[in-house]
């Protein structure tokens, strides 16, 4: 197994966020349409559908512990706690990402020691945290390896019996690949595009220790290429226009679709929700 993106890439990415204002909240155009369907301020329509999927398959439980793999900047864990009540934990091997996530944990009153600075694959981390969590999540992680199976093994090892693995990757093939080539061609190289075919993605979870509850595409449209390039660039006039376009597109989806979904080649996420079972 080889990494397609090394630690220094993530350090640079997270340090830029720490120096800038990318993590700061501000009201977004169309928030009234978001609130009408139960979304939160600034949430994209596809992320709203992803959260609804999580609620459909995973129970609310304030006693459950959940860990996110590659947890920076920490907002996913805060949203998870707000949605299902889980106690948030995270593992992150970028030092800048750890600082970022601990700051968000402190802001929301969660113990900063719940953010663990470690490589997921470190034997000592895997041994200390085996079967410790009721939910193990990652939002764009396994696609950064040429062979994602050891990464999935690491997710499953952290999951207790009956617990859930909730794993997403971006869909950067089909029409979305054209957008990435236009706006962020260099970033395609750090993604394993082969597993973004739906059949190949499903095959990764055909294993004796997982019972798949859902595996497929989620969402309508997400401007991955523009957003990823935006994260790598200084905020200029062009990127402010991108922000406004994204706000308007999401307003239309919230106003017209109102929680409905139909998956297409533009769907931005491939998602697997599975329960840990005892292998026969």
C-alpha cells in the first residue's frame, strides 16, 4: 500500500486554513431555504443528504463513541455530535490538522485530548484502540491510497461488535473529472480514481466482517474542482464569484428539491454504511 498524498501535503493544506478565515462561520445566501428542510447554515445540499443518510441508518445514542479518521478540521465531528449525540474522537497525523481540530473541540466544550495525533496505521495506535468505538467514520480518506483495503481493515479494527463504519469518498469520475481537470488538474494525482467506479467501490466492502446497510452514490452536485482549488488559493475576486455561484446553486437545490434526491453521474459522493459483525 502506497500513499498518494504525503504528510507534508496535508500540513500545508491545514496551515493555510489556520492562517486564513476558511473555518470562520458566516451567514450564507439561502439559509432560510436550508432551515425549512432542517439543514444548517452554510450546509451544501449534498452534505445535507449525507447527514440524512447517516440518521436513517445509524441510531442516536449519547453514550456511543465515534472516531473520525483524518479528522481535521473537526467540523464533521461537531456535526455528528449535534445530529446523533455521539461522543467525538478524532485521529489525525498532520500536526497543523491536530491544532485545528483541538481548537474547534475546545470551542465546543469537548476534551482536546480526544483528538489523537497519530498515523492510523501505527501498530501501537491500532492495538490501543481496537474495537473501542461504536462508529468509525472517514470523509475522503481511503481514496488517497493505491490499495485502499488496508485502510478499510484499519477502520474495521477500531469498530466494536455491532458498531458502524461510515465511509465516503468523492466521485471524481464522469462529469466531475472534467471539472477537476479544468480547475485542479494536479490534485487528481492524489486520488485513486479506479475505486470511484460504483461496482469497484461496492466490491471493497464484500467481506465477512461487515454487513452492508447502504452502498452507493449520494447527492446532486458539488463543485469539487473549484472548491479544492479554492482551498489551495488565496481568496481573490474570481474565488469570491465561485463562492457566490456555489451559494446560489445550493439555494436552488434546497428550494426546489426540499430533501429529495436522485443520483446521477454528477453525484459527488460514494458512501458505504456497514455494521461490524463477527466473521464466520
